């Protein structure tokens, strides 16, 4: 019986069940966060948005059946984000723009400043404003996945947040905070 229990624990640890570095899924459920993420993307790709607080100018709609956030600017659909993982499904502002070729080649999150800005927005949603005490945030990239992490001042104990983002579509692959 002890051998079976030990084997079970070894298997669970190797699968990451008890591992401290397990990433948690993120769902884009709040319209305020979805709107901020949409504005972040649209502005990054050169769109000047005015009157963002006027619902007749910038409209945010969640299609519950499809679980997709739709963002309209002056009546035109500009962006679609999936509510399960915040991945970009479509961005009309890119069609025919100077960014279109780069996004097709390198993905929506092709640069570090945008990946860091997305992480900051998600972490504030998940952990609150206190997460900003763990700046500067650092980003590294491996196999077209961004790994963003917080930092602590020298000599300070504690954990930092982590976020994994897929470069191609901005999908949030998971987040965690070590203690």
C-alpha cells in the first residue's frame, strides 16, 4: 500500500498537480477589462480612439452564445477577443495597414512593450493594484511564447506574478503568483 501511495505522489508531482509553478487559466469576463485590453491593442496598432467612454462611439458587446467580445468604433467592428483566454480572433484595423504584414509574419504580440502592457493589465485585474509594486516587469520569449514575470526589490522576500502569452494571437496561456 505504501508503494502505491508513493508511486501516486511521484506521478502527481511529475504531472505538476502539487507543483508550485502550476499556471491558472484566465477568463476575460469583465467588460471593463475587455475594453481596456481592446483599447490597448487598437492604440498599439495606430488607431486614434476618441470618445472611448461614449457607448455610441465605442461599443463593447459580449456575445454569450459564441463567448466572443466584439468592439465597435463609430459603428464598425474593429476587434474580436475570445472570452475564454483573451485571444485575438480578428482585428479589422490591421487590414491594409502598415502592421498587417508584420502581424501575419510575427503574430499580434510581436514586441516586448505590448506583451508587458498586456501582462500589467491582466495582473491588475487578477491581483489588484498592489501587483504594481512588483515592477519592473520582465519579459522573455521562447518558441513564440512570452513569459512575463514581476520582480522584487533587492533583499525583499515574497513572490512575483508570472504570465504566459502566445505571440501569434495574444492568448493567455496561464498566470500564477509564487508566494
